[in-house]
């Protein structure tokens, strides 16, 4: 089901978010209706619903119940391992592994919005023209969009092809979202317009509004940067590094890792046991690239071959690629997200609101306390309306290429379409 919406040119958008945690679906939705943040809001352009898997058996009832109380042109959402939002007291809140329903109602004057549903079993050819990929999102040749929100059912195949195809069809457009959580109920994990569905759903945003993406991978590099000397598909067979003992043909990755571990302190050696990853760079190895400070795409190590010291990585590997080992911990994750949010605040106009798509491995299990990711955002942007989900995989760009991540927090900030702050007029954020 596709529908267009275009409004006037005013940029005084409005975003309202609320969160309810009653174990009864009807009571939770009634609670949303009674909250001051949503009361009397009137028709919205967009309604986004995030609901915990505690209500998986009742997903078919969610949108009809909400639509009796709230009006919006576009409805989309999904279920997850937890829901992120703002409570009655206006505090950021991450409700993990418990009943929760979050609702964001948004008005975007001057926006062009296109909601879409994609059947991942019938994707266009990646070697064909761009136009079929644009048509998946209801776009024709010449239609301009500024950002995409994307939600995918966890039972779907072809997710990597979908992201590559959308990058092909909408080059340079930020795409942010997540993989919904699997559940034991019947049907899919996505909510679109008036019922659950499978595949992928999303919203293309154009006109006077745009999406700004912030992707926090939560890892820090350890040891030197290596060059991949030999690889096969996702298996790294040989590495070469400056400053380490190495042969002309390279060294087994496990041997390289052992030398890195030998230089770590006791705390980091402990992290290696359960929080070791690799970072992959998009460009080929050079000394200039090594010193540039470019971010790496963090990927999990999925296997080790003790016979030859090779490691298997959760992505394809190519010869000449730069690789560096990474460690993940709560302190690093907190500092990285704080830095990225502050960077966003200094270079962009204040957003209208934000969606957070966080890995189920973050939250309390990473930080040892609740509400850290959402709290950092609200510290950077006081009173900012937020909504979000704990996902089974997060979608977001790294250096302009959209990836499916694990262990990240992918933020989508909805902003007026303006130049960077250095050239744009001051603006005041909505308090939603």
C-alpha cells in the first residue's frame, strides 16, 4: 500500500512521543491516550509504533486499537526486544524485556512522505538499472528524497541485497533502521498501515525535511593496522603489519592476534575472551590511510581454524583491505556515542526528534545500568522527543555505505533541510 502526502512550506514541525508499560495491551494503549504529550494532538502526518515481543500474540490488534484513538496518514512500526522512549516525567527510558508500547506522532509541514512495503522475495537485479530499486520505495525518475527509515522482518532473506540495492537506487541518501525481533506468534514482526506484515517496510522523506544518521559501533581499536595479504570470501588467511614480526607473504591472523594480546593490559586481555571484533576499512592499505583516523566497519569474528591460524569474519574480505582488531566495552561505547552526538550538535541545526535502533546486546548488559544511550542523547538535546527499539540488527551508514550492524546504536535525527550550522540561521528545537 502506497500513499503520498505533501504539505505546505512551513518548517514548524511537531513531534510528540509517549511510552506505556502496562501488561495489558488495551490498558497500555489507553495509557498512551491519556498522557499529556499525546492528548489532543490531532491528525498526524506520521505515526511510528514500537512494541515489545511481550505482545507478539496480539500484533494483529495493535494498529486497529491505536487507530481508534489516534489519527495519522502513515503508520509503521515493529516489535523488538525492548522499547525506547520518554516517560511521563519527560525522562529517557529504555524498557528491556518487558511489556512496552511506544508511539511517536509527527507533523511535518512542507514534507513529501512516501510509505512503502517491499517483498524481499522479488528484488530487482543488482546489475540492472536503478529505476526498479527506486520504484520499490514508490519513487519514479526525478523524485528527490533526503532520507529513508527502514524496518525489516527478522525472517527475511536478501537483507544485504536490499541495502545494496537501495544504495544503488538512492545514492548518498541516509538510510537508518533496524531488524525487528523474532517472536513465537503467527505472522510477521512488522506493522504497516493497518496490519502486521513480513518483508521490509519504510518511509521515504523528502521536501523540507531530511534525515541525519549517527552510528555508534561501541568499539575501540587495539594493536596496529594490518593489510590483508590473502583471503577467501569471509576468511582471512594472511596478514601483514608494520612494526610486527612478519614474512613477505604475511602471517597467520591468529599469530598476529597473539602478538597484539601480549601487549594488552590485564583488563583488555579479559575483554578479548568475550568482546573481540575486527574493524574493516573500505579503502586499500597505505601509510596515509593508516594515519588518517578513518573509522572502521566493525564486524564479529565468527570462527577460527586452528590448523592454519585463519579467522572467519561476518563480512566479505578482499586482499589489500585494512584490518584492525577491536574491543567492545561499556566505557568505550559511552564515550563514542557522547562524542558523536556532540559532533552532531555542533555541525547541524537542532533536530525535531530522533529514533534510536539499538542492539539487544546494549542496554543493561553492556553498561550495567539502564537508559544510557537514550540518556546521552537527552543530555545533548534536552527535551528532544525520541522513540526507539532494541533490534536484532541495526541499519545505518558508514562512510556513505549502508550496512547491517550488530552491537551498534543507529540514530536517525529528523531535521529541517538546511545547510550545516556554519551557514544556516539559528533555530530552536521542538520540545515535542
